[in-house]
């Protein structure tokens, strides 16, 4: 049975459970565990999810910018089955008509992405592949997650348990938007380095930061932003537990005081673009947040700059410097903004110059959960531009007891390091045990905790 939900949302971020910045995030009732029909907020408001902006070029052309959106589904495989195959299906619909969906079959170990063909008006398979067994076993007790990242009218990426459900990458010119060439990267996460134009590189899909995207055109009857519903169903041993939606990051529940694990979970599904060399370098200079993975490159859902910042393995930083922005922030910090009007005095589009600053919030967060402090994003989040200008520190979010615990652990680590060093000298081999105490002690001193 599929249940429908219709909710009126405010103009800012309304919910915060195990997510930051989502419009909606809620648990599903038992009766919805194998089917849910979610009505996409503002889907009937023309232009809500887009904006007309003048491109700064010789022609001053008007371009339409679409606000990316994330749909998160969480669930679990259970031991019971009614004899059916275990499947997970999710898709965008306009009314009853399909736009884009994925169907995952655990029994056959396959996935297929479907569209309603724009020309024939018939459903057809757009992409298909195999489930990576190292990421998904479909065994009883195993959790699963399915993410849909909707980037523009004809681009949407499915991610199942950190596996991208698409294969190819295309390289295009930012100036002309014309495709330069297309390169397949089938099963690149299992086979290791691939070759592009005869050159061996570390990650096939990740070459030129500003000229690549998934080679997936959702050539359906309707664009992805014409969707009014997001429907998902399951059969067999798959059951759903939660849905989150918005321009946001979300992660599984029950991960309090596990900052590094939350960070790793989000990183695996992000647009992070690390090679073996850059990954090692990042871990060296930023050991507090050392649990990096390579990420999914262009197949990921959010940029890795929006990962949570950790103070230790357990605790989140009480000040999160970059939280995913939403449509109520400028595209980026600009020097000048002009609102152009038509003959009736109505605003028609915005003229923006000089895009340099990240479009993001900074937020004060709970050190145990990583959630926005008191779940109050209006009070505890401001734009990154204002955050930098006003030197925001989030002192109200700092927990003195946790700070003392971290300080005591740092002193213990320092003592253990000194003892190990002395043992090494006594053994005559000059062993020096490397630790993080020095780096973290500097941070604590800078913040004035002690």
C-alpha cells in the first residue's frame, strides 16, 4: 500500500533530524514500509526550482539555473519474505506518468533505470548494470540507502549504497555547453585505474574538474523538474524506514558521537575527486578529519566541502564552516546584483556579477549529533558571506564537558607518545611514535578552551 503526503512548507529549512539543511526528513510508519508516495514540495509553483540569470559574456545571454535537489531513502533487509523477489524501486512522476525511475533486483543482482521516452511515449530502459556485491549483499539485517541527485532538467543520478547507478562520463565546454567526447568507465571501482586518451590515471571519471558530467540524459516526456511526485516501493525482504528531501546532506540514524563514521558515510557518496596521491596528502595535513575516501566524482550527490568537520572520532565541531546552501542564498557571493523588471514592474530576472564565494551556510551544531544546535536553523545558521564578515564563532554551541574530555584525552595521548619515545631511546632504535596530540592541542589553544 502506498501512502500519500501533502505538507505546506515554510520558506526556510524546516526539519532537522539526522540531516542538515533538508526541507523534509521523517520516519515512515509501519504501514508505509514497502511503499510511499511523496508529493514534492512546491512542484506546482512555476519557476520555484529555477532562476533566470544573465550570463556574463559578450552576448549577455539569459540562462536558466536549476536548484539541485537530493532525495534520500533509508531502509533495511529483513529475514522474512513472502516468496517474492527482493526489489527496490523509486522514481519521479508527473501525476501518474513516469519521468525517471530505477529498479534494483537483489535476487538477480541487477539494476535498471527507466524513462518514458519523449518521442515514442513508451517506457524504455535507459541504463542497466549489476549490483556491486562488495557494497550490497542484500542479507537480512543489512541497512541500505538510495539517493537521487537531481541536478538539472535532464540530469539525475541514482546512488545505491554508495554505488552510482550510471556508467559514463562526458566532457563538455563550459562556454558552448557542447559535448567534446564521451568515455565509458564501466566497473571502474572494481578494476582500478582506467585509461583516457591513452593516459593512465587514478580514477577514470575524474579528470578535469570544470568540464565533466555524467553522460546521462533523462530524455523523458517531461523534465525531471516537472515531477510532482517521488514514489518508492519494495518487495520481498526490503523495507523502508525514512525519507529526507532538499538541498542538503542526510545520513543514517543512531550515529550520535560517531562523527568520523558520519563523515565517511557522506564522503563515500559525495562528489569528492581524490586520487591516491591527493588523498594521502589530505590525510597528512588534516588528521582530525582523516577518514577520507575517494568519493564518486561526478556521480556523487554533494561536494565534499560540505562534509561535517570533526574534533575527534566521536565529536563534531561545534562550528561547521560550510553547510549546503539553498535557493534563498545567492548563487555565489557577488559584487553587484541588479533586479531587472518588465513593463508592468514585475521582477523578471537577476543580473549577477563576479561569482567567487561558495554558496553555503555556516552553522552552530550539537557536538554529539552533528545536527544544528537546538534544531533551530533560523537562529543558528547564517550565510557563509556573513559568517566570514562577522567572524562567527558559535560559542553558544560549545559543550565545556566535552571540551574537558577532549583535553584530558589529548594529555593522555601526549604522555603515551612521550613514554613510547623514551622506550624507543632505551631500546636504542630511536623510535618516535607519531600522534595527533600536537595538532589538536594547537587547535584547542587557539579556540581558548583551556
